[in-house]
C-alpha cells in the first residue's frame, strides 16, 4: 500500500512517524515540496472485518486521507464511502467517480480506477465525533471514527470539599472536553508545589484520581492537576478542607472570689479545631447567657462582674463543632465575708492589768464559715507594746455564742483600743495530673467542724482492668510558709 504513495527517490526528503493505535496505522509525512507546511494524515485500516472502529485523530483544518480496499469473491471492488452523522446512516454519498461534483467539493480520490482512497481536504468541526464507513455493494465493512485533536478542558471545583481527619478520601477532576482523552503528561500539585510520584498518601498513580488513605489536617489546601495532550494544556483544581475536633489545654479549679469582686476563669487555652469551635457555658446544667454580669465572648473564658453569693456553682465549658464536643467543669466558690463580732465588753475592772474580753459571734457566719477571731489591742503611747491574740471559736454555728479571751500585761493609766476581727479563710488548692488517664474533672470543698474537706473527682478513661485510680497526695508550698497545718489523707477507690 505504501509504494504507490511514497517514492524512495533521492530528491524527495521524507519524515516518518509510525504510531500503532489498536488496529490503526497513522503515518505523518511531508514531501520536499510541502515540508514545513500543513501535514496530511494518512489512515489505513488493518483489517476489513468492521469489528472495531478505527479512531482517526486529526488536527483541525488539516487534510486527511483514508484508504480502504474491498475484496469480494477474490476481486478488488470499487469502494463506496458513507458519512455517518448523529448516529444515523445517510445514503451512500459517493464513489470515487462522484468526487468533485456539486456537494462533494471537499473530497478527493486517488486516480486509480479500482483502488480507493478518499481525502477530506479540510477536516473541520463538521466531521468531529462522526464516522466514515467504507464498503461495497451497499454494505459497510470498516468504520473510521473521526476526532479533531483538541486541548483538554478540566472542571474547576471552587467549593471546598470537607472531610473529617483520619477518613479516607479520593477525588478525580473531570475532563469535559479534549481529545485524546488520555493525556500525554499530567502533574498534581498541592498549594503550588508538585506532588511526588510513588507516594501512598496521597497516591497519584491513576489518572486523573488522587487517593488519600487517611487525611490529616495538614492536607487542607488547594490541589491542582495540569494535563497536556497533542492539542494543548489545561489545569483543573479542587479545595480540600480537613475537619477536626475541638482541642485545648484544660485549666483546673476551683476558683475563689469574694462577693462584690469580678472574676475571670479560663477553662481552655490554646483552643483549636476546624471549623472553629463554639464555646458554650452552663452553670449547674443551666445555660449561661452572654450579657449583663456575664461575658462569654472569648472562647473558653468566662467573666463575672460584681459577684454575688448565688454565683457559687459548677460551671461547664463545652467546645463543640460538627466533628465532636469536649467539656470541662470548674467550681467557682463565692466567699461571703463574715460580719463583725457583736457586743464586745470588758469583764471586770477595765483599769486592771488583766482583763477579760467578751463578744458574741457575728450574725453572718460567712461562707466558708469563719474559723478565727483576731484580737488586736493597741495604744498610741510611745514605749508601750501592742498586744495580738488569735482566738479559735468553740462554736461557729450559734450566732449568740459568747466568746472570751483573757488579756494580761496591760499598763495602768494607758488608753487602749480593742479591735476584734472575724476571719474566714480558704487556701487556694491547685491540682495537677500527668498526661493520660485518669483525667481531673472537678473538686468539692466543704467545711467540717472548722476543717476543710476536699473531694476530688476524676473522669476515668483507663478501660477494662484499670478501674482503680490511685491518688498520690502532697502539699505544694512554694512560699515556705508552714504555719497552716494541713493533714492530707489519700484514698483510692474504684469507678
């Protein structure tokens, strides 16, 4: 088939490119007279069984020549050509004798009387996605699928795709136009940096799919693929948004505040999450509304102004997003100062060197209940020492209980001033736990006969076989002040 078309003459310069595509042989060539001009594409059917269409990819506006020889009963027959458009066959359009006549000006045929080729002089959009069939006697024996080489066109996915961290994910960018469909070359990029081939997370070995075994928050960003074929280059992209649960460093309590003061407590620091977590506060399971004395505008933080006694309670901060929620409960103890002692009197001779002072308990015992009276006797006379006594009350329940203290060493003819102060005292206790279970949850402080009873609550996350929680207790006193006597009893318990 080649010898009538191509000469081996020394005067003719030739350039060949042979490409095998299923059952098609494509030959691109130019002669000495046309080299550097538009090439022709010559297409031969390898078989005449009509089993598979022969894909014919041609540059727009090029001319293309089809060869088809039909043998019947051992003889070469005159070939008939049929243009098939829109999946419907038209009548036989022409034979080689009819070319060049009205309506067929865009076709040429070889001059041989029997051997048939047909040339489309200008292969344009009117032929794209259609077919040409060749045969004899009204029967089509081979079909050519006609395609114009076009650059790829990829979809642009501007809406972010949300995936939860740790989940598998795969995505492909659809190619809506272009031929050939399978590109000569493609490259994936993440935020402008090429993704290396051969990786497993993501895997980009299958065009045009990108596969993640499990996504990480650092995988959020812009992904693009650049595709090239004979017709040109195109880029498509998508945006991956990896969601993950709220995170934060929990802060422990309890927090103490005196009535009338302001307090700001922080439940979590270094808050993170995608989407950004919503911070919700409740007090003893009732919602805390932002506004008035309560400010919850800073995530993980609560401010209460002009604290009142009823503000005492367990405050829970919940950080939540569409992935998960975390929470911590913190106790706020509002300290109500006790009122002044009442009915301070001097028992006996007020001018003696030794006197007995007497007074009643305060009407308001305080919260926590007062634990001490401080008696201060002072004078402005130079050379005379002041006297201080601390009195532990025997009764902190009865407001009418009478307290007494004996004061010795008074100087005659000296005027003294007596001040008795009621003291309610709470030491701030800070709890620290190492990483892992058990997880500190909250504390409850109560006054038992003047002693401070502390109960720690832990959220157990150990699992089966690890139900027992052991607590090692010690007092942390960075100031070195050991004047306060603290007895700590450690108790381990299940559940």
